[in-house]
């Protein structure tokens, strides 16, 4: 039974119908008489307006379509739910209280099944529209007006979805597969593209499971979308290949489970990556967009601008300006123009046209790179890498390096105010880092002449013994007299301030070039370019900066790397990889620190920030072990052996870390910083550094000395069990986390030069349940038996 007209407030009527099962449950059930006879109090007036708007829209959808009537009612709805006072009816304007506007009106719209009405309006094409007998121009105008209707519907849905994420009706909207398909197709529409992209993002985040792209007609979409709308598609696809709800892995939980469980969400994301990777047209288009020449004039931008001007002229009254709609029509860019709701006109838009055109081009490249990086870390990375090499992505980035990174006459990077341009620079560096991190032959980062120089370093070092040819792929390498991409990155790094946001990504990109191979000639080349001195200076200078601390919630799309720990860690990582196993490079570092009188400051920064510096510490200790083994192997040649030993003791850095008490202090410092409860993928590296120190102590017969000292420190600090229980838990974790054939263990072997069985043997010696063995933890703390029995995950 329908409620008697005007008998009770509208929202109360609807809620009572929900509870009792009697009365109206949807706008489509109401009569025109009921809607027109509402007599609400002032507090309920906006609810009545919402009902009237939805009823009119439902009528337009079912019966006679009227673009103007739809636009008028949609504008009223948008005003009600966004707190914007641009309605032309004064009685409603004055009656809406602050409490009633905005959030309450959005709740009422949801309660009155407004989402269902809006979705029907968005997805269904009116019957006999445009009308027969119209000219082509009239039909085009009618269709453009209809697009404006859908554009406002999308804007209203976005407002609802972004502010009512936990509402059941909104979640049902996110599971509507038909809505997803249509919104994806709207990406090809010049008016709807940006709004559709924003709404798709909302829905992807709200879904319980990622969207499966295999059933979304992506092939059809690719064939229809224009180059100027492609950035919107890239953004949606980049969201679809990442599990939005995937939280940082807590390693202790992985131990409890004894295996990493692959979620359904992760499986769908991996399937999406594989599906996109098998679309050669997509990867080729991404490369073309990232490296295409920028053109100042852009025809499609003028079309967007024309839409905005039309809307302005049609709504010339300042109280009724549709600036919010214009923002959508301009693909969301006017936020960067400084346009406000007051005093905006056509001239203000035209004045910023050139900068807008540049910003759109930059945004397109940013979104393309983000998608490319996502594909590089999927299971089909080999296929993507082959295409990137074949399409010469690195030489193309090298050719356009001056466009991405404009410098002044002295080579210093010019600062840019636009966040889009900053993001583009960072995403280009992310792409280079990701490419080098996955690619085995990084010589394509060089020119032929640079590769020849590196070959000379190789030949000079080995002196004809064990000489090998460093293979490059000439047709895929960089060209030009200004050098290859690696050289340009290093040149830019050496002129980038220590606290610059770009230093983090520049260091990461250069370090990834060396990762996994640690070849002497490549290190020597980087050392000649000044990487050692510049990075060491950065590390010592960072101790006096006021950069913010690292956030534990780093968004992959954000410009992370602008804080103290990030820059410090990447600097130590880069320096460690440049000097590892390279005596001349370590000597160059030592000489620089002495000549600049910063040796003491450098050591303080290392010890104080062991989480960030541990990779450098490990590289030095690994180098010391290699030099010592080389010395022992050359014992037959007394002079060469003596020279090697003298070189170690003549180098202040090597001499410092060759000290047993110094190494012990680092083990204690690491044990103070990490435990199985706070282990993450970021700090688990510290555990490996501590194990390397203990492993070499075992090799040299000093492990009992190390363990005895730990026991004494526990007693002196009144920390019973602090070091031994923590070390025991961490070693058990290590044994469960690393497998002899896993990816992590492979990286461990390649980075350290220590075969896996040596790591495993050291762990087994320390965990041997023998209280009589001086190399076992149980020898120094027998109650570890009880501790091990109580911790079920250690079984």
C-alpha cells in the first residue's frame, strides 16, 4: 500500500516501507500525484527535491526522453549532494540546512534507490533517439547533449562512491559487470572519458575481487580508443593488474602458515598481466606514447575546450556556472589552472591553453610508464622485456632525455612546479630501474664507444688472463655523442642535491644496472664518472638535513623517495654495489673520506642507520673475505701476498671492518633493531648481513668468541635472553623463509658469491641442539630448549 500523499515525511515513509514490507520501495512505483503533492517541512525539503528529480529522470527513461529536462534535474541532484549552492530555485536554496546538505542528501539519494535510477539512465539508450528526419547536425547536437547527461550521471555516481564506500548499495554497484563494460567503452568518448576513468577507479577499489579483464572486451576497446584518451585507459588497466587490498606481507604470518598462500585476488591480477602482455599492440603503443615527440598543438584539446566554452555560454549567470562540469569536460585538468568558481570565464580558460596541452601530454606518458612498470613485474616479464629491447625503449629514452630532464647551462636539473612533470621524471626513472632489474644484458644502456672503454678496463684488470669479450647488442644500444643513458643518469646524479626527490630514483636506476653481476670494469667506469665521491658526500651531508622520516604506507603510484631513510638507503646500496670486491674503488672511497675529513662522520652515519646501511656493510665484509682468500691463495708468491695484506691494512675502511669488535657491535646493533615481529621485506636484509658476519666468524674459528661476547653483553646489560632468543627466532625464520631453489635464495647467492649450502650450514651449526658445542646457541643458553618447545612455529 502506497503512503497517503503528504501524510508523513518522505524518508520516514520509505524507511517504514523497508521495515514493514508495505509501501513504495522504488521511485518507479510512485505516481505523479504523489510526487507533486509533497508538503515537507523545511528540514525535509531537500529529500522532496531529490524524489522529484529521481521521479522525473525515471519518467524520461521510461517514456519521453528530454535532454534538457534530464540535465536540469541532474544539476539539481549534483548541487544537493555536493553542497554547492548553484540551484536556480530560491526556496530550496534557503531551506536546506547545513546538516541536511551534502552527506545527508547523498544518503537520501541512496535510500530512494537513486543509484539504480542513475545506472539505468547511464546504460540505456533512449528509444527513437535521435528522432528520425533530423539533419546530421541536429543529430550530432542531440547526441552531444545526451553525452552531457551521461557525463553528469557519472559525476554524481563518483561523488556517491567516493564518500559512501561501506554502503551496501554502493558495493552492489561495484559488482555490476555490465556497468564496468560500459564504462570501459566510455573511455573512447571525448566527453565521458575522464569521468569514466575516475568512476572505474572508485569501483575497482570498492570491489571484493579485482576485475577480470579477459571478459571486458579490451581488444574492442583498443581498436576504438584514440591516442588522446589512452592515458585514461592506462590508468584503469594499471589499477586492474594490482591487488588494491594487498597489504605489506608480515613475515611472521608467513612462517605461521608455512607457505605463502596465493589469494584469488593475486591470481586474477596475474591473469590480467598475462592477458595484457599478450597484446603486442598495447605494448607497442605504450612505447610509442612514452617516447613520442611532443607536439605543442593538440586538436582534441581544442575540442574539449570548445565543450567547456559552450557550457559557460549557456550558463552565463555567475550563480549558475557549471565549473565542476567544465573540469570533467576538460579531462580533470583545470584543477591545475587555478580556476575558481568565482569570476571564471572563457578568457581564463584560453589563457592557460598551452600549459594545459603540455600537462595532458605529460600525464599520458606518466600513466603509460606506470602500466609498463606493472607489466614488467608480472609473470610474463620475459615477453615484455623482449618487446622493450626490440622496440629500443632505452635508446629512445636516451634520445629524449633532455626533454624529460631539462638542465641549465651548468648541467643542473631545472625544477618544475607542475606535479605531473615531476611525476613523469620519476616514472621514467622507475621504468629504467625496473628494466635493468629484470634484464640480463644492460649494455644497451651504453654507446659503442663507452662499451669499448669498459672492455679496456676489463682487459687491463685481468692482464690477458681470463679475458673475455663483454657482449653488447649494437643495433639495440644507445647512440649519440652525449653518451648513453647510464652516463646521462650519472651526470645528472652528481649535480642533484642530496635532499632532492630525484636522487632516490636516480640512485635506484644506476644501482639496478650493476645488480647481480658486480663486474669490475662496470664499477670502474662508474667510479671514473664520480659516483663514489658524490654518493659518499651525499651520505655524510644527509646527517644534517631535516628531511621527513620514511612512511610505512608507500603508494606505488606516489612519488616516494623524498625522505631521509629512502635517500640514505638507496645511496648506501649504490655505493656498496660500486665498491664490492673492487679494491681500487674501495681505496678511492677511503681516500675521498680522508681528504674531505669526513671519515668519522661517515662511520657514525653507517652505525646510527644500520637498517639503511646494512647492504654497504655486507658488501665491505664480503670484499674483505674475498681479499683474504685471494691473499691465502697467493701465499706461495710471498711478495704478492704481502702486498695484498698491506693493501687491506692500508685502507681505513677495510681496516675498520676487519676488526672483530666492530663486527660484533654491528651484530648487536642489528639484533637491537629487528625481531621476528617487525621483520618486513625491507629490513630482512639486515638479518642476512648479521648472518654473513657470523658465517665468516665460523670459517675463521671465531664463532665461540662472538657468542661468548654476546653472552657477556647480555649479562652486563641485564638483558637475559635478549640476544640469544632473538637470534634463535630469526635463524629459525631464515631457515623457513629461504629455500634452496627459491627466488630469494638465488638472489642471495648471486649477490654475495656464497653458495646456498654454506648459508644453510652456518644456520644448522648455530641451531644445533647440543649444549656441549661452543658454536651452538644452546651452549650459552640451555633454556632455548623450553623456548623452542613453546613456540609452535619453530617446530
